C-alpha cells in the first residue's frame, strides 16, 4: 500500500524540496501551507494535494489531517518543517516577537504532534519527523530565540520518543546545517536587529558572516529532503539524523570539543 506523508511549511525551501522527493519516491504527499491557493507547481504533481495549514491555528491542523485521511485513507508520516528564525540581539526583541517565535517553532510543532497521535495509535504505527537544526545542539551569535526554540524541540522529541515507541510510533529528528534557501530572507525575522546602536557593529558583522556562510557552505534543499525521506523510511529506533555536509562535521565537533575551546572558535569566526 502506498504510504502517505503530511509536510508542514511546503511552500518553499526544505518543505518544497521534500514534497517533490517524497513524490518521486512513490509516496502520497499532503503538502500543507498557509496559502495553498497561491501554489501553481505542486498541485500538478500526481498523488500530491495542497492544503491549508497554519501551525499557529489549531483548527487548520485538525482540518488538514481530516482532509488528508479522507483523500488517501491514512497518514504514515508527518514532517514538522514549518518555522522561521528570529535574528538579532535579544535585548532588542519585543515580547510579541518572542511569542511569535515560540508559537511557530515550538507550540505549532507540539500541536501537530498532539493532533496526529490519535490516528497513529489507532493504526498502530506512524513516524513523526521534527526538523530542528544544527542550531538545536549548538549556537551562533544573534540567534538566541531561534536556538531556544530548536533546543526545545530537540528535548521534546527525545522525551516523547520513549513514550511513543511502545505504540510503534517512531520519532525522528533531522538536523540540517546551512541550507541555500530563503531562510535568511523570507524565513527569517530581522526586524529590530539594528534598532540599538550599541549592537550595530556586532549585527553587521554577524549578518555578513551568516549570509556568506549560507551561500558558500550551505547545502541544496534537495540534500536535506533526501535525509528526511531516509528518516521516514527507517523502521529502526534511530533518533537523530544530521543533514548536510557541514552538519555532519559540526555536530560531532560540538559533542567532543569542550566549551573552553569551542566557544572562542565560534566567536572569532563569526565576529572576527
């Protein structure tokens, strides 16, 4: 029987690439996004449907899950990909920005998981794939709230993997490194980053470094999509999957190099 995957944040970047790669591999794909009426390409693919889903609006999650099951009969995997990065000094952020970051990157993921679990328990199997980041296990300057949200999903995923395994529900964490997508533009929030003169030089250096790193060291979204499909197809209890060449290098380094050595290296490389 053909498997079905539901992917959040499918309008661009990793999500869009994942829709295409799952479809290429023979899956039914439920490509969800906030404005599916604007999608012109994915709707033309066989066995792909585009549905409205805004992770900050629980009613759209419930509706899209129901529509997906009605269309394909079942859902076998969910990819929690929707998210964005808040960039800038923490002192310059507003409470509203903090809440928006966590509503999307943390509470939105949790709500999707909460709503898919009854279906997975009923069918006695399923796979939850949460897209975190290298930034879920190590940090860079000026992304404090983004890192906080991704660290939260790492902890959430690791914990629920214990409680869901007895139901034959697997939890997978995919940790991309830098990716050549619209993340630093479309999928990031830089509002207020230069609002405080005290941090201006710091922000300008950090912005230049990050933009350069994404363009020169970033992986294509298709590379990450292949890792996501690999995780979705892996029946083992493996939890984490590094995605991208830089992730495969950075994560082991962060694990084994002590803070006293690692943190100064990041400071020097990013801030000069």
